[in-house]
C-alpha cells in the first residue's frame, strides 16, 4: 500500500477523475447525483494522496506524453498549487453535498456534468506548468462557469452570465496574445523554461501588460470588477459559492505564478508594484463601501468578494523586500477567504430557500428558525472580518506584520479600514437576524444537509485560525516564493 | 527574383489590406445581415492568408470551422433573432448613431491606437530568424507515429491540449443544452434545389471527411478538419429539415457526443498504466493508436458541431411518440 | 519587413479593430463578431511569426495551437450565441441589461 | 505535557463544552439545561480552587499551542490570572442561579445560556492568557460572544445598543491589533514577563513605543469604559439584568481593566513606562473618568443607567491604581478588581429584582420600596455603602490602599480625587437609600407580581444576599492571607516588584 500511494501519479487522477465523472454523469442522467458525489469524494482522496506523496518526495512533476518541457507539456505542483488543490477539493466537496439537496431533478441533470468539468478545469489549471495549456483550462473553466450561472434562468442570471462570458473571453484573448508574444520571443511556453530564458525586452513588457490586463479582468480587480457582482449574485447559491471561492482565485493563482516565475525578476521600477498596491487598496475600500450600501444579501456578499480580492493585491508592494513573507500571507488569506465566502453564499442560499427572498431589511427571526445557518454566516463573517480565532485573522496578522516591518503605513491603514468596513456589513446582516418580524413568514423547510454543509465550511474557516504552522509549512514545499536563495 | 518579390509584395499587401478592410466593414456595417456576410468573406480571405504562410492544416481548419461553421451559426442566430425580436432589421437610422458613437468613443479609440503602435514596435523588435520548436519537432517526428508535423504536435507532443480541447467542445454543447431545449418536429419540406443539393453534397462531404482523416497522418488534414467537414454535412442535413429518428436522440446521441473525449480519456488511462506517463504513445503502435483516436474524434466532433448548430437539446416533438 | 512581420502587423491590427468593435457596439451579435475577429487576429500573429524559419518549413507548434484555438473559439461563439438568444427572448432586446443597478 | 499543563485548558473547556451542548438543546429541555449550566459552573469553581491551592505553593501551570510561525498560544495560570479567574468563576455560578430565576419563561433561553457560557469562556481565556496575542484572541471572542446577549430581546432599542457596542469594541479591537502587531514587529516576542520585555530594546524606538502604549491602552480602554470610549456602556443597559450584572460589572469591563494591568506591568514594566512618561497621562485620564462618571451618575433617573455610570467611574480606580507607580497603590488597584465586582454585581442584582418584581426602572419610583422588599434593599444598601467607601465593606479597603499608595508615590492630588469621588458616590447613592427606606410608597407599584409570603422568587433573592455578604466579609477579613487583599499582596510581591 505504501509504495502505491507514493508511486502513483496523483496529478493525473486529479484531472482524469472529474473528466470521466462528468462524462458518465452526462451519459447516465438518472444516477447523476450519486455519481457526482462519488467523483468529488474520489478527487478529495486523490488530493490527500498527492499531499502525502509531496510531503516525502517534494515537488510533483509529470512530463505528459513523455516528451519533456519545450516540446511537450509538463504538469508541476509545488506547495502553493497543492494548497489551492486542497481548498478546491474541500470547498468542492461541501458544495457538492449542498447541491445534492439544493437542485431538483431536472436541474441536477444539467448541474453535475458542468460542475465536474469545472472541477477538472480547476485541477488542470493548478497542475499545469504550460501557459498555453492554462489558456485552454481558462476557456474550459469560463464556459463551464457561465453555463452554471445561466442555470438559474431569468433576466438577472442571463444578463450576468452574458456579461461574465464577454469579460472572460476578452480576458482569455488578451492572455492568449501575451502567450503568442512570449512563445515567439523565447521559443517555449513552459513556465520553468521561460523563467530561465526571459530577459528584459519590449516583448516581455508587452506580454506582461497583455497577460496582466487579461488576468486582472478575470480576477475582477477594482477597475475591472463590473461583471462579478451581477454574475455571482444572480447565480444559484452553490454556483455563486463556487465562483467566489474558487474560480476567481484560479486567475489570481496564475497571475501570481507568472509574476513570481517570469516577470518579477525583470521588474526594477517601483511603479508597477505601487500600481498593483493602489489597485488593491481601492478594491478593498470601494468593494467594502459598495457592500455596505447593498440591500440584497447576495449582492452584498458579491461585493465583499471584490473587496477581499483587493487584500490579495496589497501584497505586491510588500513582496518587493528580500525575504518578505507577504506571499505566504496571501496564500493564507486566499484559502480562508475561499472557505468563509463559500460558507456565506451557502448560508445565503439557505436564507433564500427559507424566506423566499434575500432582502436584508426583513431577514426576520431567521436566527431562531435556521440557527445553524445563522451560526454559519456569523462564523464565516468572523473570518471575513479578520477577527480571531479565524483563518482571516492569521492572514491579516501576517500581512500587517510584513507591512509594519517595512513601514508601509498606507497599506496598514487600508487593511484596518477594510476590516472595520467588513465588520460593518457583516453585522448589518447579523443585526437584522435578531429583530422581531412583524409578519411571520410562511417558512419552507431547509434540508439539514444544506445547513450542515454551510456550517462545516464556516467551522473550517475558523479552524484555519489554529492550523497556521502546519499549513504554512505545507506551502513551502518546492519553495514557490523563491525565498530559498534568501534564507541564511 | 526581383519581379517575383514585387509580385509577392503586391499579393501580400493586397491580402493584408483586404483583411483589415473587410474586418472594418464587418464591424461598422449598419445592417447586421450584411455584417455577417462580410465576416464570412473575411474568414475565406483568412484561409488564403494561411495558405500564403505555408499553414495548409490551419487553412483547412479555418475554412471549415472559422468561416464555414461560425458563419452558419451566426446566420442561424441572426434568423432566430429576427424571429424573436419581431422586426426584420434595424433601420439604417443606426448609421449616424454609429457616427455619433465615434465622437463619444474617441478616448478608447486613441488608447487603442497607442496600444497598437506599441505592439507594432514589439513585433518589429523580434529577431528576423527564429526556429521556435521546429528543430525539436523534426527530430522527434519519426517516433511520433505520424509524418505530418502539425498532426504530430496536435495528437502526440501536445496531446493533452487536444484532450482538454475536445472537452471544451463537449462542454460548449452541454452549456447550450443547459440553456434550453428544441423540439425536433419536422419543419416545412425543403425547397427542390436545397433537397437535390443535399442529396448530392452530403455523401461527397462524408467521403472528403474520410479522406482528410486518412491523409492527416502524412499531409495536411486530420481529425478537426475532417470533423468540421462532417459537421458541415450534418448542418446541410439539418437545413434540409432532416431530423434523426426520435429514439435516436436519447442515450445514443449522448453516447456519440461523449465518444470523442471519452476515447481520449480511456486511451490516456491505458497508456499511463502501460507506459507510466500520461498519453505516452509507444513509438511502434503510435500511428495506429493515433488513427483510432482521430477516427473516433472526427465522428464525435462532426456530431457535436451539428448539434451546436441545432442550438438546443433535442426533445421528442409533441407530434412524435 | 518580410512577409511574416507584415502579416503579424495585420494580425495586431485585426486584434485592435476587434477590441474597438467590442467596446463600441451595444448589440450582442456584433460583440460576438468582434470577439471572433480579435481571435483571428491573434491566430494570424501566431502563424505569421512561425514562418520566420527562412527556407525551412515553418514551426508546427503554433499551427497546432491555432487549430486548438479555432475549435475553442467556435465553441465559445456557439455558447455566446445561444445565451444571447435566451437573453433576447427574456428581455426583448439583444443588448446587455442596463447597468443602472451598478 | 504533564497533568499540570492540561489544567488551564480543562478550565476553559469546562465552560465551553456545556455552552456548545446548550446551543444544541431544544428550548423545552429546561431541566437538562439547568443541570448542565450548574454542573459547568461547579466544575469551574472546583478547578479554580485546585489551581489556587497549587499556585499558592508554587506549582507552575502552563500550556503552549503553536499558533503562528514564531508565536504560540499560551495559557498560563499565574497569581494575577487566577485572581481574575476566581472572581469570574464564583460570580458565574451565582449569576447562573440568578439568570435561571430571572428568565423563568422567556423565549430563546438555549441561545442565551449558550452565549452566556461562551462569554465566561472568553473571560477565563482573557485571564489565563500568557502572551498578548492569546489575550487579543480571547478579548475579541468576548466581543463576539457579548453582542448576541445585548441584542437578546430583539427590540429596536436593543439592536441600536448592540450596534453602538459593536462600533466601539470593533474599533477598539482594530487599535489593539495594530498595537500588538507593531509591538511584535519591533520586539519579536509578546510573552508576558514580570518586569516587561521592552528594556531589551535598549532605549531606541521610544516614540513608536509610546504610540503603541497609547494604542493598547485605547484598545483596552474601550472595554474598561475610559472617558472617550465609555459611550456604549450606558446604552448596553437595555440588555436583561443577568447580562448587565455579569458582563458589564464583571466580565467585559474587567477584561478591559485587566488588559491595562497586563500592559503596564507585564508588557512595558512599571519602571520603563514611568520613564517613558506615559503613566502620568494615564493617571489623569483615570481621574477624569472617575469624576466624569460620578457627575453623570448624579443626573440619571433610570436606576440601571445610574449604576452604569457608577461602573464607569469605579473601574477607573483600577486604572488609577495601576498608573500610580507604587507597590501599595498597585495592591489597591488590583484588589479593586474583585471588590468592585462583588459590590457592583449586588447592586445590579437588586436593580434586576426591582424591575422583575415591581416593574421599577426609575429612581423616582423607588419610594418606600424598602418596606415592600426589605432583603433586596438591605443588600442594595450594603453595596451602596461599599461603593461610597464606608469602612467595613470592601470599597473602603481599596480607597484606603489607593490613598496610602498615592501618598507613598508622592502623588498627593490623588487624595483629592478619591475624596471628591467618595462625596459624589454618596451624592448619588444616599438619595436612593433615603427614598427607599424613609419615604412612603406613593400609589401601587407599576407591575407588581406577588410571590405570597416571600418578597420575590428565592432564585432572585439569594444571589444578591450572597454577594452582599461576600462584599462584607471581604472587607472585614481583609487582612487574612486568603482574602482578595492578601492575594493582591502576593501578586504585587511575586509578579510585579521582584526584590
């Protein structure tokens, strides 16, 4: 058994399993729910297998087709991708349990194949070491996500899905032009080889501009975030949880991977870093203020995503200094945000299912009738606000620590202000949950599995507050942030 | 040599400017139908450009899929659009709206011009001679099982991309089907010309597809081009209001659609178990395996593209049992 | 300024034209058209620059990428067109619902 | 991880686990809920007794859990922490009895007692924390656990009070977080060490250390209701009586004061903060709060709001004791943690009884209430006199030590503040007593609920009497080593002023 676990190439399982699962679900619509759950569980196990393997054999590498880097495509996974895979598996499993109870039969037939292909795209993206291959996974992810958003039907969902599709396609095309330039400039599309061959030249600057713009659009950072709130708010609850928690993080992951491997060594001028930091700061403030102004719960949570993504970009100016741990803080923030945001959207889904609407003003005595959902929303809120004991707090603490050691007072103020605004909009929702309702709504029952899925995710976000040491040591496998040259 | 380069220059210049002019007209033409037709013409001109750049495989793919099928999809959508929105076509009154629009959009226009100039500079800064990966492709060509370098790259060296791309095609169909259904009742009988044309062309197209599939191993052609031609045959059939038998559209259709990506996944698993690397073809049997892959993929792509043209999940019509 | 570079510049031109068309037009069918033109522009850049191998046959990898790109483009276009039709059926206008409620 | 290191964690779990179970209990499972509550409280007190005895003869209880690379979650039962834990454990037991009686048939009791146990867990955690980050963790947990209790009634007023409470405490929390992270970035450690760990910095960063001091004191000052940040306390009186009793007289307010004690003694160290020149302004701030609190209390007709303002001024005695850098004043300040707790909880219990039994909320309605509810008013009188500083009761001991400590440290103006505040205390407490005992009741009580021969339910009457008696005995037997004063001396000599 021991050798099987360490010898078997888990990366392949992570990609082929959901693909096969998606096809079988498509072929056999009557059993689609059970098949879907089994596949997602199997994916979660394979991530466990991969983690076990990487713990004792370090970085995971696999040359597809046996051809090796410049010609063929390489699969590559280090600590950072392992963590993203683990988050995807965990959040994906909880959302699958939730969706099993959420969707009626004819919607389930359409949901499961799309979701499994999205899962395959996410896993393929986190494992890929080839920028053209990443383009294909982006397209796969984009089309699946758009179709899932459009599942809800109705004016808002279709408008949101259309806006999302146009933004995703535009982003992918800009990214593809960047790939074309890099290929013709340096003769390869493999990230590792690129990082060796790249030297400052107009091609690299153009590629940085194009791919950066494409990825910023797909990550919905502040000036380019217009498509996110309508899409995430109007989609069915499990889908908005998927989008906010995982899909948005995938393009950020690629931006980070490209930035660390290819572009960072060439950036000498401070300008680029401060620009990204500025974008992040504006995203945090603008997103939080917009979230505070919303009257509908799902729009509030969607704008909260825009704000939390801003936090991730605050790390760019902080990562300049040698040996700075800003990136591990970003990894931690991304993961706890994924867990907490997924829990929040699932809780919102329960509220909509229970009350029939998501107007915040009359979220009446839901806390008595749906105590588990209210608890899930509160615990997720704790992590979003960055209050201890939660993963969000640890991420915020690490970021503040780096900012203070570098004396970046502007970023410190933005982080604290962001935390206060987050507290404002989270408690705005929680405050309503305690009030007495004049008219007793006729409640529809919410299946227990849906409430427990939201609560378990929220508890995971809080538990992340105590797992900092093991998780951060996991991130350092394969030294994704290039700290090794620095460490004494 | 002098005359030849002058002639070449004349041809390239004409083709390049033609492309830009057609694209510009397609984008700014007030009538939507004319815009689509211009786009199809642009696609055909594009195919000419690929031939000029020694990329016959791409020319085939572009002609069949880029110009042909996308054009068909656009025209079908346009027809359904006028059906849905009721009025035939937006009156030319829109043309001065476009003109006003230009004053309104001067700011993005200028930034775009700057970006284009910047990209021009970048392109021109590239070294005049670059072999890219052609050396590696040539050296590994003999162990790839096919002699046509493009098919070798597509199916063997970067086979993983093609696997994902097959899934993208299937996923697009799933997305289209999740958006809605169409009943497959038989519309009005096709006109005489369309009917005879279909009867002659469809078998011919199937023959061409088979040839393209076979020739792909050592000359321009291959699964996607053959699949596109098969798809064109399917579109022609659908246009002449042929519909598959009612009980064919249940699981058999789904099986045929899934077959392409499924064969890839199965092949990948088998190869991994035998050779230890994902999609690693043993050099000896590579040719045959690739041919099997391509054959199944062609059929699956053809059916998927035809189904995409249909635009909705085929459901039993009310009239049909 | 040999042929590959000229066609690459035409490709960049198409990319910008498409992007301009995408921004300017409100009608969704025109936006999808513009996206296709942008795609063709990028493919032209890819294949044109692959021809910089002098007399030897051009580099096959970009050709394979373009074929993959064309198939992906047609899938995306098919989905976009169907989504547009559903949206028009729902809202009566083939344009994005107004962003009033930003 | 010997048995001794598990004890602090057991102490926290003894209130956390019953709380979580109670959350899951259905509303009608009354008896199970009561048994769980009381069982948790008794186990808590038992464990505290065990540890008191252990710490007394030098046993070292400490537990370290990895939290962040380079920082650990530390639970350490030192003499000072046990002092606060004993207070909260004993008063939690008494308040649980009171709350069971008070909330006889009101809705959402499972939710109430769940959050109630969470609050106590947070308070015990605050007391036991061995470094600043653990302190911050439980301090913020306290905010989250008290919010639902304040808005428990669900009325519009409760929600508004909850919102102000959150605005203040979350803002304070942000300041605290900034100060803690900044301190950590300068010193690299956050462990509470008896003489403070800042003199290792060799005197540079003086400006940033002063700003950090201000941030930390402001952060803790929010919950300790120091003047600029006291706004939330009077509004939070809208919560049910047991909440105001335990939380705003003992847990929340004391957590803030305890924080100030920790910062001055165990983070900065008295000498270092004295020569930084930050203790002087802190003393002035505390004095202003004492006077301001008492002044505002004069004009409050609502009984609970008057008691709230009295709390604001009383808690600042602790801050004053700490700010006067002298061993005797420290003993006075620290011992006031317990004394004020006992006296104030008695007053709040009595106020709760009056409201629950006779529907009295305003001082003006208290004419002749002494005749109707003699025992409650007797307890109230003991508490009131304690507050004024009348000799046999605990309050006197604190003021006495504070006075001597001030003289010893050469801060004579403090005597004026103490005298002035005692006068003001008398000015707002004596009229209540006079009205209650020597005035004829005018008409009948607003909402009278008679309990036959007894003046009110025994569960409501016993707690205030018990705490009144404790306040009395603590004052009388102050000199015994086992009394809070004795323990405060032990703290001063063992932790703060190493010979």
